[in-house]
C-alpha cells in the first residue's frame, strides 16, 4: 500500500518557493505602475498574510474571505495564503449586478472582504446589506471610501512575523468558492477543494505543459473560475507570472507581452480578437515570444485560430470548461496522427472543444438519458464526471436538476467525433429549431466571423409564427471596415445550409456580454431590432 499523503496545494507551493526562489512575479498596478517581486519575497508576504488572517481577523480553517479585485500581486497573495492554510477564498465577480453580489456574499458567509481601491464605489451602496462581513480591507497602501471597519492592506504587514510553514489540512476541505454568472436566477456556488484543484493542476500541466522557462500571463480574471487555474499551475511549475491588472485593452496587453516577453497566456475570445485587430493595425508589434495561448469561455472562431498561426506563428488552443469543472475539462490539442494532416483539416479539430483532460470521462445522451455513439453525427447533452467535477452546488436546492447518477449535466449540446473530440453545437437553451431542423448558433456565429470585415457576431433564435424559430445575427464590423447585410448573406450562402441563413442581420458597435465575457444572448433577444422583427412577423401572419 502507498502512503495516503493528503493532496494539499501547500505541497506544490512550498516546492516552487524552494526550487525557484528568484523567479519573478510582475504586477501591473493602477496608474501604470509596475510592481516586481520574486517567489521568495512574495513567500514572506504570504506567510505574513497567513498570520494576519488568523491573528488580526480571527479566521480559521473553513472561514471565508471575499476578494473583489483584478489580476494582480495582492490577489495572488490572497490566493496562496488561503490555499495553504485551509481558509476559503471566495472570488467575487466584479461584473455581477449589485443584488447578485449581495446574494453571494451572504450565501458564502464571507467574514472579511478584500477590495481593490477603484472598486470600492461598487461595494459602498450595498455593504450595509452584508450579513456576515466583519471588516473591509482596501488592497492598497491607504484607506479609500467610506466603508465601515476598514483598514489598508499594506498597513497590515507592519511588524508581522511570518508563520514558519504550512500544516497539512483535509484534502477534501474547500479552498475556494466560485459562483456561476447567474444568467438564470441567483448565481450557484461551487466549492473547489484542495484535492480537486491539486488534481486539476497536475493533470493540466501534463496535458498542456508550461514550465519554469515560461512567462505566464493570465488574462482570464482571477475573480472568475480561479483564472482557469493558472495562478496555481504557473506557481507549481516555477514559471514567471505576469499579472496584467485592470487594463485589459489590446494596446496595454500587447505592450506587456513585448516588454515582459510573455510566452503563454489565457483568456476569452473577445480579448484575442481585440489583440488580433490591434496587431493588424500595428504589424510592427513584437509578440514573437508567445508560443501559445488558451482560449475559452465561448466558441473560438476558426478564422482567428487560422490568423494567429499563419500571421504570427502562435498556436491558439481552445479550452472548454465551466465553473462546475474547477474549471478546465478539455482542450483542443492534436494527437500525433492529426498533426500529419493538412492545415485545413487540422483546423477541423482545433476549432472543437477538444479531448477530455486525463482523469475525466464524458458522454453524450439523448432526451431520455440514453448514451449516444461517438460518431461525429449524433448529438445530445454532454455529461461529465471526474475528480475535479462538482458533485453538487453549495447549499442550493437546484442541485438535483444538474447532477444525475454522479454525472454533471453541462447543458451543452454536443457531438463527439470518432477521434474523441467534443464539438459543442450549442447551449441547450440557445440551439435554434426552425421548421423541424436544428441550427447551431455557435457554428453560424463562427462562419459569420470568418468574413474579413467582421469583428464579432452572435446569433439568437427568434420565435416565428410559421417556422417555430428563425436565426437573427448581431454583427460588429472591424474598426475602419464596413459590410452590408446582402454581402454577408452572399458570403454565407456557399458555407451553410439555406435554412441556416439569418432572416435579419443587425449591425451594432458592440455585442452585449455577460459578467464572464460571453455573448449575452438574453439581452440580444430584447434589442429593439429583434423585438420589432418579432412583431412584424406576427403582423404578417395575422
């Protein structure tokens, strides 16, 4: 028998500090200030912070702190001071509505909240409604705003002796609370455990390797799904880490890549589309240090994958996951056999959600729950299970509708190819059924975004009195470019089935997005151009 040594994140952390003490952590601060530290210097702060949380605030294993901050060094310190001590870091999405923030703070029972100075105005109007918060900490060198019982983060460290080391904790104890974006009803909480995050970290370092020679820039927010695990993965491997702060504009990110020589990054498609357009306009920009980036959160346009590889030699790796999957569950890496195929054929696999990470199992089922073949043709709801997949929501009566016989119901409608690649055709709530035929809004969006004048596009199904539903597209042209509805329809005619052609193409300056950067289709369906079309159809039918 083997030693039943607990899977603790502190084990990975302590190894990194011991082996890579001089590795750098770079953090962009408000006003453009660059803050630099090393693993060993940050370790002293993290061990001081562990003592502060225990002695100053009286927090012990299982207690929750809330964080309300972008990707920066102080947030990194909070991640590890909680992960190494048995405390729970509750990362709060700064893009949620005030009522949702109030709900999750109270639901999680946060005792102390750590808030970025610029974000204090978002908390002040609702702070009096927090039922369990005992103190507020401003993540800077001075107190700002008018929150009660407030202290500046940097002042907490004065004269504090770091703890000597880390004690082992129960590997099945929670270390982070992440909540869904709450597109329907209140956000649902998922408790990431020491064990689940440890296994996610190890599996993905084997699956999509990064190492000590890398410089990892997590653009995906630390306030959403643990920045897809990259603060843990990068640290575990001793990589340099570059935190971009609050300015995620294409110009700022490209400048950071050039200066710090970032080699790997992760973020949603809208970020990389913006950078693509910036690079188009500034071909002199040097991003040659980047070898790859993980892209997920919504479907990655095939045209974008193609552009980055052909124009910049950068591999775009599509990833898929959910808050409930702690968070990355599959990535579109190519098997050796597929790497020998022509590039256009490789793209057929690179544009999918990929293959499951080692340790996870997936299947697709029909409406009766019967398993469907992985033949690339049958499609049904994707179910997944494994050691870093949620088994239930935290204190939520909605769990039974999402978990069945140990499997998580993802709500994604998918096909699985004979090679094992998952192709997500839609969210169950977004798939369009027109005249008895299914239309994938995701596939239609990606096809529209392949047009040279299109920056972003989203497609929704709109109720139709005759056909049940018909597709309507909302399109954002690239800066300095223009196109017409007739031109886009002509472009689509040779690329999609006739019944897939949108009944209307609406142009806009931007696509509404959710708090996690996804296209907000419920808002799109309420736009006047869409509702007016529904009224027109009803009038014609009448």
